[in-house]
């Protein structure tokens, strides 16, 4: 178990594959993970997650910045001396060796005695539910089983840090769910500071104590799942966290009889601006308005609601999604009501009090209301 601190990390690849993107794969990335914490690094493909993990492990040279494990600077420490367990998305098991020998491989290379290796494997195998598979070759294992062996191999050396890079991305839906739960349990049992890298927000939200959200090599926000969901600092984070994603539309602030309204383009539909925002809005201002699909309600009453026409209705079994057209874009809400709508039906929309987000249309930064 160890505390990990990343300070202003940069990575520039000399042979950058994608010249179009900014020069640095990782830029000014700082992060602190507490002893025993489970941290998720979340972001779209190519944003620098794997590069960050490889720098922590010592597999990639750091262009600038510092890494501390247990308060010791490890920049110049050899990967094998960092006591890190690594499991990448491709399992890379040795095909001719059975599961037992695959797990034992690195311990044998380090000269650990067969007695101790056996004791360790017998300790780890039940944790990952692979006790029955020890004699099997990798070719006979399912994807989920291979990933379990892969993780067993990573934790057998009792690392002080466990790094998991998209461990579930090759698995199908059901298996992902099962292994996700197992990883959570495993983390509780071995109590090892763990970083999981993923592009799947649901995975990060369900596993991690805190999530670091990255875009273009830069940290956007670091917080608990609830913090990043409820208080995203910018439009990128707001749009990345949540399923179905937050509705984020361009609206103009209009004023009528001393009250402000979010007015949708090419549409007579408008929503009252909560008074919290009065100090930060003015008439004629363009903002990006964010509303989560669960925060839009179909209202039984006229007061405080707006009449709109249903454009799309999807029945997903447990919930339904209703979309209305707002200019060129769609505004979607989820409901668990029994009522089935048809395109063209008129409904009345209401926004849950205090559940709107405003973003600057140029910078994407959150515009905060008074209640902050
Ligand atoms: P992620 O894991 O978030 O998908 P990566 O860390 O793999 O992202 O990559 C971040 C950026 O660095 C990408 O633009 C990628 O093309 C580039 N990159 C990654 N590895 C190399 C490399 N060995 N050489 C050059 N560019 C690389
Ligand atoms: Mg990656």
C-alpha cells in the first residue's frame, strides 16, 4: 500500500504518431492518490491515459515532472524496483505454459523458492476464483478467465501499487459486469492502492473512490464520482459523465417583464432561468445550457412548464426516453412513467429546480450561479 503523487508530468513522444494533435501526449498532469485508494483515470481514446500509467510504472521516460511513491521520488528508479503490479488490456499470457506456470513465471525469474511460489499462488488463486484453472493452458480460457490470471500475475508479488489498463475492455457485457464487481471486491481484500484506466465512464463511476478525467493529455477534473457528476467543472466533463449524456444546447438569454429565460434557437420553447443565475446572465447573452435527461420532467400542470412536441419516443423496458427537437438538436429526457407517447404528441416540460448547468460557449468552462 502506498501513496502516489504525480507532479506536473509531461510526456512528449519524439516520434509522435498523430501530428495533428497537440505536441504533448500528457501535459502538466498532477494527481494525488492516497494509501489504499482506488483511482480511475478516465478519458476518450488517445487522451494520454496509457502513457500516464506507463510513466508511473517506469516503462516510459518522463519529459518533465516528478513521480513520488510513498514520498520517495522514483523518476530514476528502475521499473522492477518500484514494486508495481501491472495488468494491461491484452493479457499477454505465455501460451505454452499453464495458468500456474504463467503466474509463477516472474517469481521464478526472481529466484523465489518453489515452496513459496506455491504458497503465494494458493493464496491468490481463490481471490480471483481461478483455483480450478491452474492446470489449464491459456488457449482454453475465456476472456474473463484470462484477465483474472493476468491480474493474479500482477498482484502475486505484493505490489505497493496496482495499475490496471482497460482490464475489461475486451470482455462482453455480462462478463464485464461480473469482473468489475470482482475487481472491486479484490481491491477491498488486498487493500492495495490501485489505478484503473478506462474510457468507460460507468466503469470508473462504479469502481473508483476518485476519478481523474483527462482530455488531450490534460487533467480536467479530479473528484469523487458524485462530485464529477453533480459539479462538472466544464462542458467536456459534463458531457462525458452520465448515460444518456447530459443535454447541452446553445441558448440565448432573453428578458421579459424583469425575468430571464433560456430561449432555444429556432423554437418558441423557453425555460425560466433560476434566480441563482441572475447575477451572471444578461439579456442577449449566448450560453451553453446543460440539463441531465433525468432532470427534465413531464409536467402535469401548465404553470412553470413549456409545451413541446414529442419527436422521438423510445421504450427501453426499464425506462423510456422522450426526445424533443430544439433547433437542430435534440433534448432528451428519461422517464419511468407508464405513459407511451407518439411522435407529434404535445407534452409539457419542466426542469427540476437547481438542476441546470451553464457553460461558456467559447472556453467550455462552467458558469456558476450564486448557490455555489
Ligand atoms: P490512451 O491510453 O488514453 O488511449 P495513449 O496514452 O495511448 O492514450 O496515447 C496518447 C497520445 O500519445 C496519442 O496521441 C498517441 O497517438 C500518442 N502515442 C502513444 N504512444 C506513442 C508512441 N510510442 N510514440 C508516439 N506517439 C505515441
Ligand atoms: Mg490506452
